[in-house]
């Protein structure tokens, strides 16, 4: 390798490192944001344990656990997409990326039906049904809609970025030698999955 090629390779590695560091810093800020919400949840749960327990029993464990399986599977397909690209198998990478997008959409559809069921029963912020209950149940559902809603927005954002990554794969912007964009997208997607792993027991399995 000539000195010029070595310099180009060094600059590319530096760009890759900077990109990865930037993504990790972004994820740390996201973690702090959700960490604040988890802390708020803990404070309210400690103040109203019985009401939180009663309200949690009205949530559908089937919906919640289905979304755990969906997102864990999507993390696997995301890893397989990156691995396939590293092996220069662009076709397989695109196939697994499409699977990840479909699973992300499935999560949102499942969440839509779950929310629709609760709203259909008159349980939503400031509803007459909810206002007639205790302060603890009102706080529980307030946190439920805010935290799962914010998480769903992150899933929507993730699906949108995954679609962009698919376009980049299609037009050759992302290759087996330059896949840092896909890798960073994968980190974000895994973070979104992990947040749901924490939300599921907090809201659906509370004892």
C-alpha cells in the first residue's frame, strides 16, 4: 500500500471512529432522558403501590410480551444484516434489513391495537373513567401513555432511518467496506429494543 493510500485509509478509520463515538454520545443522552422517566416512575410507584398494581392488571400481557418477541427478533435481523454486509453479501443484508423494518412496523401495529383497546374502554389521560379512579391509577396510566408513546416515536424514527439505510444499500452508498452508517443505525435500534425490555416489566408485570 502506498503512503497516499495509507493516509486515505487512516482518514477513513478516523471518520468511522468519530461517527461511532458520536452515536454513543447520542445514545447516552437518550439513556439519561429515559432514565429520568424511569426515576419518576419509581417515585410515583413507591407512593401508590396498590393503585399501580391494580392498574397494571388491566394491561394486556399478551400485547406487551408479543412486542418483546417482535423487537428481540428485529435485533437479531439487524445484526444479521450488518454481518451479511461485512461479508459483502449485499442481497442478504437487504433481505434482513427489510425483515427488521417489517418487524418494527409490526410493533407499531400491535401498540396501536393495544392503545385502541384501552381508549375504547375510556382509559386515557383526562378521561371521565380515569378521573373517577384514585390518583395512583391516574398517574400510572399517565406514565404508561407518555413512556410507551415516546418509545413508539423512537421506533417510528428508527423505521424511517432503516428505510433510508435500505436506499443507501440499494444505491451503493453503503458497502461492505463502508458500513458505519448501518452499524450506527443498528446501535440505535438495539437501544430502542432495550428500552422496551425495561418498559415491559415496569408496566405489565408489576407486583
